[in-house]
């Protein structure tokens, strides 16, 4: 079955010299998310089971992140719902934390569904480029912050 709307997707992986559990604990803490991801301008916690957050992302809009899978130190996946954005109608993301020696290969994949078919097809490559640039920058910032701190004992 063909998708109704065009999408923009991107994946980025970065090595962090910390355990998968430490990387997960830092990156999945939405209270600290704007410290390393400047695109997040507002966060409201909506629930714990499943984890749900209402976010405002600069240049995107407001939407709810609802976790579908949440395994500490392993992987997460979430749907983007209740979207209030001019050009986007939904999407989702997933993160993986894979042990690599003494550290972690942290991978993030995000997909945004664009509302308008024709305009969406034209905008998708631009949205994808901007999304990947933002992911690279924010993940590098998170890596820098995590690696500048002392490791958590026992992790």
C-alpha cells in the first residue's frame, strides 16, 4: 500500500564513550533534552505508561511523542501524534544503544510525514537535509556533555 503523504527520514549514529545505560539515561531524560538539543523549545510530561510528552520543536511545531517501545540501554521507538504543525502530519522515531567496547554506538532515526502531497514531495529533500544536520549537531553536543562528566559508577 502506498503512503498517502511524502516523508522525510534520517538516521545518524555516533560513538559515545559511556555505557548504553548512561547514554540512554541522559538522552531519554526530557527534563534535560533542551540542554543538548536546541530544537526542543518546550516539553510537557503527559504520562508514564506509556511515556508521553508534548513537545514544541523549533521550525516544526507542536506534537506528542508516545513511546511504543522503551527498553533502557537497548532501544526505544515512538510515534509523533496530535500534530499541530503547518507542514507535518505525523511521524516517529527510534533510538538504539549498542555496546561497542567501553562505549556505545547511539543511533537515532526520525521520520516526518509531510501534509501536502505535491508541496511535500518538493520539500522532503530540504526537510531531510535540515533534520540530519540538526540530528548531527545535537547528538555531538550530547556526546560532548556526557563525555565531559565522570562516568556513573557501576555502569
